[in-house]
C-alpha cells in the first residue's frame, strides 16, 4: 500500500497530495539547531554526523529558519560555512537541501545549461564527417535524449524541464523571466527542427490547470487528434502532438492516453516509436512516462543509477533532494515493486560514508525528532522499523 499523503504541494497545476519522507520536526528550535551546526563545523575534523542529522530531518522551511539563525550566530551564511566544512557528494547534497524544491530544480536546470560541449548543430544531417566524432562522443551518443544519462547538455535540459513540469509556478516567480530568456536562447542555439519546437514549447507554454470537472468531449477530441496526426495518416503532424503534450494538464493527458487506445491499434508509446525517431522519440516517450506515473519514472531512474557497483551519485542526489519533500515515499513503493528490493537497501549497497548516511536519513520517514543514528555497516537504527523491510 502507498503511504498516506501528508499535505498539499502547489505544483502550479493545482494542489495535489504529497508523500514526503522528510516532514517538519516537532518541537523545532532553529537557534539550537544553528548552534549545534556551528559547533559541528568548528569541531576538529568536522562533526559531519550532527550536520547530517539536523539538515536531513528538517523541512525546507525549517532549514531556512536554521540558516537565518546561523547567520546571526556565525556572522556568515550557512551555505558558505558548509562549503568550507564538507566536500564531495555529501557537500553537494547538503547545499541542495538549503534550497526549496522549486529553487533546487531551477538551479539544476540552469547549471545544466552551463555545461560545455560541442553544439548539436555539428551533428546535423550533412555535417562534415570530421564533426561526427568530437571529444569521444559519437553521433548516436550525442543525439540520444535519455533521462539522467549525462552525455550532453541537451539530456539535462530535457531532464530538468521534466522536473519543472511539476513546478510551473516557477515561471512566474521572481527572476524567472531573465532565466527563461537564457534557457530559450540556449535551446534555440543547440537544437533545431521539431525537437527544438518541443523543448521550446515546454519552456514557454503555460500548461492548463487541472479541473474537478472531467471534460470527456475534450478528452475524446485530443485522443482522436493524436491518432489522426500520427498513426492514421502518412507522416506525422508533430505540431499537433507538441501542442497537446505541452498545453494540457497531466490528469487530462492521462485520460487522453487511455482514450487513445480506442482509436489506435497501438498505445501512445508504441505510436510514438512508430512515428518519430531520435531525440524527438526519446523526448515524447520521456514525457509520457512522467505524465502516466511520475513516481514510477523516478524509481526507474534511481534503479538505473544504481545498477552497477557504486552509483551515479549526481543522479541519485538530484532525485532524492528534489523529491524528499514531495513524493519520495511513493517513489520508494514503486521502487520496491519494480525491483523486489527496497530503495533503502539498494542505497546501502551502492553508496558509502557520510553520503550514504545522508541519503538513508532522507529516505527514511519520521515526523519525530530523530535519536542518534548508529550505523553498523549498512544498517541504521532510529528506534523504528528498518525501512529495508518496507512493503
């Protein structure tokens, strides 16, 4: 069974129930937490455990209060202090926790746009043969949009735009117009054709708000339009596909995809694979996966990131930080259902050290003030049931 939703989270598409693993702690004292963090930072060798215990078991709003109190105590901002005290993946994770989910996703998207790589235009049809391979990337690798595979900048653009699908309110937040212009400029400079049109639509278009009233006529119209723009005709009317995918609310699209089966002999994913190829195919498939079951989508990405020995830490950090106050409990359930092994246990097997401790703490649900965590190998005790045994 899925865990019981705790609160509402405004995703810009209306409010929907959330399934966070990190909740506001009871009897919260930001001044005390700030003092403990300052002591931990000043301790010889740095007391990473105390920093992890506090920051991973407080909500974003509470962490913001702690940061405010810390600046009063230490006369410097907490992010700067943590940068000096920590390093590596645990530093990246802790700094990510100081941002709101919306701010974090936006910053990740902006950072992905700063990555240096050859322009995609060098891989366009007809380009010189010498441009077919650059910096070790083949044309095939360079033009594949596969979520969380950090091959090139465009992969990250699509990945983070998908994350921003549930943070549409960022588009009207302070400072976004300038950021939006930067994003539009980069997308226009690095992509072309229908693929560029899709990415630009995802950035520019305001998605419909979900409604309590189900418009069955519109659902049928959109399902028929997708069919007639693709499988029914020779060639594909990509503009119609882009318009529906970028403008309609997620609940509406879920019903459209279901209704689509009554018109087409193929489901929407099969139709996409038959109608378009390359970047556009991967992009549409990714969007459909997000629309159909966002939590399963993120569970699959986590599974892929921890398939081999070790883990793709950037991917794991990105998902855990972004989703821990949104729907990580539900992602955990999907992960266990998909892999037959808990997310907690998988993280234990593929990570180590302070980074592992922080991830496990964020993955474990508790609304109570945590007791001291005792780690024995990959096992942790908080005085509650081991989450590796979750159903």
